[in-house]
C-alpha cells in the first residue's frame, strides 16, 4: 500500500512538472498572441496624433471626434487582450488604458475649450508615462 502511494505521488509530481510553463515563456506567448508590439505602436501613434490635434484649435468638431474615437477604439482593443501572465504588467497596462480612455472622452468634447484641450493633453501625458512603464515591464517579464 505504501509503495502504491509513493508511486502515485511521484507520477503526480511528474505530470505537474510536464505542464509547467515559465512566466517568461507565458509572457512571450501572450505578446505574440495579442500582437502587443504592433498594437502598442499603433496605440502610441494614436496618442501622439491626438496630442498634436488637441494643440490645433483650428480643427473642426468632426476632426476632433474622429481622432478621439480612433484612440478610444484602439485603446479598447488593447484592453481586451488583458490580463497578461504577469500581474504587475497587467496592472500597469490597465492603468494606462484607463487614462487613454479618459483622455479620449475628454478629447471628444474639447474642441471648443482651450481648458478642456489642456486637460485632455495632461491625461494623455499621464497615460503615456504609465504606458511606457508598462511596456518596459512587459519586456522585462518576457526575458528568460
């Protein structure tokens, strides 16, 4: 009986070891599956474009609505790829995405107000800072 228990325990441990994936491999897989690098570049281009347009008081209301909606849509698509295999990366990315969504809402209504445009720019900058930190964490977590 004791021998049978020992054999079952060893078999269980071996099976558990077979299914283990390192966090770095899991993160690398998530990066590939979510197209994180390409989508992050696209999102950051949206952020830069929105910031540029927020500084231009001559844009029409339709132009503001379009650029802000693109930012909101791309941000939402990246949000949908969460969580990552790394809790810290997930927390940072979520915070950045929330800031970008807030900025997109602020941007959408900012066309006629310099104060509202400045508020949206500040929120974009805050989101960009967190996004930079999050991207660094994603890279670090994927290293072997």
